[in-house]
C-alpha cells in the first residue's frame, strides 16, 4: 500500500493527514507521500494508522536497523 492510498482510504486531505501524523506542516506530509524518508516517529505513526499494512521499517532505515538488531538478539 502506498501512503497516498492510505490517505485516500482514510478520507484525509494533506492537512488532515499531517495532523493525524502529529505534523505541523502539510508540506512535510506531501514530501513523505512523494517518497521522502520520514522520521522514526512519523514512520511508526504511519504504520499505526495503516494498521500495519505499511511497515515503518520500509519507510525509515533506522526502524529497520533496530528491528533487525532485536530479531538477531
């Protein structure tokens, strides 16, 4: 699932999506939707909003590293 599909499914404008993610700027939400790497916090929030259909580790390499390290332990 793409972030734009999630936003559409949730019926949110860019501004509403930004608010749902805890962002102050709809511009940052737009950048993320177009492929910018979100912060760890925002990546995790996207994962939560999508009910796991979008994996935070696929959005931010730091999330992937932490999860990989946890799985290896």
